[in-house]
């Protein structure tokens, strides 16, 4: 069981890993904690936004939209590799997912197929939305991929997790496809190498 980092420790860890951080408003206190618990945390979840334009993407992920209030993640990773912190605490990013997947993340074993949506992921995962159209054609610039690797490694390093604690939304919730354009197995290998 892992207690979430404080917001200040989270910021410190991301910067220590070399991530370029942009603090957006009062991100440290912007959360959905009033609707449910935040923690214990067990992993990091990576998403794509299906949006174009950094300013629009960051604002959407901070504020949310009708039917899904923000924050929609903890950090937004834009095409240029900057990590925009938009919230901290419970965030509307993971939704309901598979309890078997959560058990595998906790045990850091191979992930089973995600065939159920019965477990609150917003409570248990740090979440990063990555600016991308999610059509399999929109490119993933190396600075953006590097930032995904760095933030994931920073969190894993703090909690003593391996790369197996980093998953994609598509591995958590049936019907999701994100992130699309690279495989999570490939990203986990990058994170594994960084953690060595």
C-alpha cells in the first residue's frame, strides 16, 4: 500500500527526474477529493487527449467539460515535452476498470485482459494526459515521449515501484484505446532502463 506523495514532494520528484514543469494555477489544491478518497496509490496511468493545441488541451484537462468536471489528470504532457500540472489528488482520469488488472499492477505481474469495469481507478492511479489526436497518425515527438518516461520513472522511483506499475488506459478499462501510437510495453521498457 502506498500513500500518495504530498503535492510539494510530487513537484520535487518530477523536477529531480529532469521533467520540464509548468504549474497551472492553484494545481496543488485542485482535485475531486470531496467525492471520494485519493489513495492508496498503486500506479501511473497514461492517456491521450484526442485534442489539438496545447493551450486548449491544458485548459480542458484542468477544467473538464459538461458531465465530467476537472481536473481530468494530474499533469498534461504537451507535444513540446512540457508537463503542465493541473491538479493534485483525486482526478477524473481513470474511471472504472478491472480489479484483476489492479491486482496485477499491485503485484507487478503480467497484466490480464481488461474485461470488467468494477473498480475505482481515480482513487489508485496518478494520471497523465498526453496531447495527441489518438488516431494512430498524429506523431509523438521525442520530447513528449521522454517526458512520459521521466514522470513515470519519477513516481515509480519515489514509491519503489518497477515499470510494471505504469499502464495505459487501454489496459485498465474495456473499450479504451489510449494511448494510441506507441505500445505500453515499449514505454515500460524505456522506464525500466531509466530506473536502472
